[in-house]
């Protein structure tokens, strides 16, 4: 019985130490997610406004720009997959990877070669463990995205798209990220960045920045070509940066929820082990009393 008591007490101490860690991580995520949500709210209107402006230029002009023109027979597609650098965030990264796998399967079913671009160590480790090829990786910033990294990613993808599959580039650019809806709801999202999908008068029900309602009227100076040359790179960089911010807020919210669940489970486990330890102690006391009573009875019979 004494050995069993020691085992239970050791397990209680171990679970208590784990509980302290999960509780600390929950509080850290809760404090950081507030700022992450503010950054999402600040960047989203700008990304949507750029999308509306680019859609208006492409819709109301006769310009065939390289970034808005559909390729006749697209053969290669780039897929940017946004995950986290760290774990302990529930199924956050897994859901994004699953969504990307569905997109890749669909693109391959259309006869396109898929070129993955990875963001976050989770996606990189997933591809390396399965020995799958990918074009490029970016890691070390998913907790707090920086615009310079988003611009670097945007420049690489834009260059690949401009080159086209005939010159070793791609004909389409898709991005898979997790959209922050609320603290309890984060949805994996697929958006085609390039070529720009011209959508006029449709609702933004899925939250991907597609123009809501009628597009405003714009005057293009000096010309629509020059406007598109200036806007489209900004559009790509802004949408990628906004996707990174959405993914960061989603990651922190998922981590807070996962750590709270882990803390609650640790508390329940401590209660369970405490009850088992008390039962073992009571059994030990009962056995000792039985032995004393038995010994006394044996002495009384002997006398």
C-alpha cells in the first residue's frame, strides 16, 4: 500500500507541474490574441479596398494585364500553405494542411501540376517527414507576422506567375490559411490570388475580401495599365499579409482554447489521483487496524 501511495503522489506532482505550464501558456495566448485581433481588424479593410479597386479596374477597362488574364491552358499552380511554427494549438495546423490537401487533389484532378510553398514549421515538417517536394519555405514569424516577410513571399509568387509555366513558373496562385471568425471559430480558407478573380456585385459571405455589392466608380489616371501595374503588387502583398495576420490570430485563439482544455483535464486528473490516493491510504489504515485487532485477539486466545 505504501508503494501505491508513493506512485499516486508522484503522479499528482507531475500533473500539477504540467498544469502550471498549460495555465501559463493559456494566459500568454489570451493576452497576445487581443493584439492579433486588432491587427486583423486594421489590415482587413485595406486588403478589401485594394481588391475592390483592382476588380473595378479589371472590370471597367479593356486592359489585358498579366496578373488578371486567365491562361488558356493552365498547367502549373502554386499553393501557399500557412501553418504555425509551434504546436500545442489543437488541430489548427492539421486543419490547414487537410484543406490544402483537398485543394491539391482538386487541382491535380484538373490536370495541373501543383507547386507547394510552405509557411510555418508544421507544414515544413509534415512535407519533409513524408518526403514530399516543395518549392520554398518561410518559418519563424507565424506568432507575429511582419509585412516584410509577406512582401518577400508576394514578390516570389508574383514573379513565378509572371514567368508562367512555359518558363518554369506557374499559371495560378492559391493561398490556404485559417480565417479568424471568433475566439471559438476559425475556418480554413482557400483563396485564389492570381490571376485576380473579377467579381462584381457579389456578397462577401465567406469573408475572403471579395467585393460586396456594386463596385464604386473609379477614374484611371494616367491609364488603366499604369494603375494595374501599381495596384496589383500591392494587392498581392496586402492579401498575403492579411492572411498571415488572420492565421496568427487563429493560431493564438486555438492555442488558448487547447491549453484551457488541457488545464481543465489536468485538474480532473489531479482530483482522480487524489481520490485514489485517499482510498489507498484508507485501505492501508484499515489493514493496519485489522492486523492490530487480529494480533490482540491472538494474544487474548493464547492467555
